[in-house]
């Protein structure tokens, strides 16, 4: 074998290895982590550290180290971490994810900087969190639920559950459950403790979002991750399919529905383009496992492959159905939308028509107490009308109730309005004409 041939072969192998590393950046950097933008309301912006500055944020965008999120006057947002812990921002807030990495022992480490505004943190205690605000720092290695806000004048911490240790210029301070602490920005040595928590306008929103996750983050089906589980259990159901094993399918789908028809491609430094689904449940089924088309049932997701984080969703090719092509854009770094937001149509602000094939688009999480029943009605009649009550308001802390009515037969049902959605009234109609 000639030296020239050996050199050429070596270059080819090096090129192949380089391409493989580029194709699998998350695996190439074992310390890298990616978390989820899990709920978005109003005007929310994201800076993915691409050099383009802030752009509009949307549901299911991956969040990588160095990402910044900013909410404007009407914006609210939730971020979900791998273990199911959550962080929520109220309007006029800015936060930066300084570190999303792993320790040498493999423990997840998250360092977050709250530059301004208010954040709610519901930390489950499986991983470590460091939260910087004003001149203070919170270090967490245990479960805690708290609210923190910061401005140029002062910073405040209210602890709902657990004990939170704060370290700042004046030393260390432990804030116990149901107590608050105030830190004077002008006088770094001044901090005060109070035993009573003063209610804030968005406490109810935070409480309802927490209740939603507590209620639906069950039946993990051996998943080692908690982010996205609530939405899978709310927006769909698992079933054991002969020949395929345990499968999950969203409600309001059919044999003609395509899981890749609605979403966007977002570009990230070091990762390239990553696909983000537009569906409210669209995280775990696009990051892990495999989609397969089951005859007579349509597309279903097979959980698994938890050691491989997918930038592009995986599916099994079939002659029975051709999904929307999953081809990342080239030559640009801006976000590129895919599809037309599914088959949900809304004619007025008080009426939403839910069609078969909508897969949950247009239905706020927790807004209907029995989504499985609504799915049955849509499957039977082809569509249904959803009449939601007004969304959560900053001055309203009351829960409403609603009912589900099918062809004039109503049954009372308590409906929460987690994540800013109030209760609703659902009525099904005959075949769409």
C-alpha cells in the first residue's frame, strides 16, 4: 500500500470523525446540558448567544449555556430542568443561564443569574442550583420552593417550602419556610427578616403551574427525565401495542396526522440547528426515542434511547405514510418556522374549534379537566368547540369551575387553569360541514 494512499485514507477517516462529532455535539461535549422552555405567554424574547441578539421565544425551544431570556410587560415564561424542577419568570424580568453543566461526579449543575424582575423557583433537590440576584447568591442542593425579585433599590426573597441559604456581602443568612428576607441594594450590610410572606400578584399563577406538574408528572414509564412528563400525561395516553411495545400518542390525532408538520428550526452555537415542536407536549418525543407509524392508529412515539439527545427527531421510515421532511436549513442562523400551526382554528376570542389532527394545539395545559373525554368526542364527531374562560389575570387569585357538555348533556367538573388558563366549557357538535 503506497504512502500516498495511506495518507489519503487517513484524511478521509479524520474527516468522517470530524463530521460525526459535528453531527452529535451533545455527545461530543459530555459536560453540556440542554433544558426546556416549557411554557410561554405574551411577549417573551430569547438570546441564544448566536450574535443576533434577542428574538421572539416560543414553546419547546432548547436552552443552552449562555442563553438569556427576557419577558416584556405582558410576558411570562417557565423553564423546565431535566429532573422536573421549574423556574418561572413574571413580566419585565431578565435571566441568564450562565452554567448548564455536569460535575466530575456526573451531577447536574445549574448557575442562573436574575438580572432584574421576579422569578419563582420550585427546585426538587435532585440536582444543584446556584441563583445570583442583586449582590446575593442562593446555593441549593435540596428541595425548596421560593420567590425572589430584584431591582436597583432592593431584593426580596420569600420561601414557601424548605430552607434557603443566602450568601452576600453581609455574610450568610438562612431563610426558613414561610419567612421572607429583604436586602438593601444601597447598603450591602443591611438585610432584614420577616415571618410573614406578603402575597404577590403572580403567586396564584406559580401555584397553579406547580399543581399542574404535581398532578400530571406521574407514570414515568421508566424515563430517567422529568421534563415534559406532565404534558405527555395531560395531552395524550400510553398503550401497549402488539409488535411495538409501550407507545404514546397525543390526543386529537388520526392516521393522517404528521408529528413533524408544525415547529421551527432554531440555530445554536456548537450544536447547529435543533428542531423545536410547536405542540404543547412536544419535548420528550422529539429529544429521545423513536416515532413509528402503526397501521390503523397512526404515528406513535416509542419511549427510550435515553442516552442519546436528539437535535433532529428520529422516526422509522414507512411506506404507509410520508412525514414532513426533517431537513435542517442551511446558510442562515435565524429561526425558520415549519408548517401552519396544525388544524386548530379559532374564529373569535371566546370560541376555539378543536379538530381531529390538531394534536392539542390551541388547548392551554390544564384548561380542561378531562381531555381524554374531549378526545373521544372529537374522534366520534370530527370536531368540538372549546369555550375557555378569560385567562389568568395578575389581580385575580380565584379558581373557577366549568363543565364538559356533549350534545346537551352536561356533567359538572372542576377545572383548574394552570399556566394562566382558566376553566372552560366544552361542547361537541356533529360532523363539520
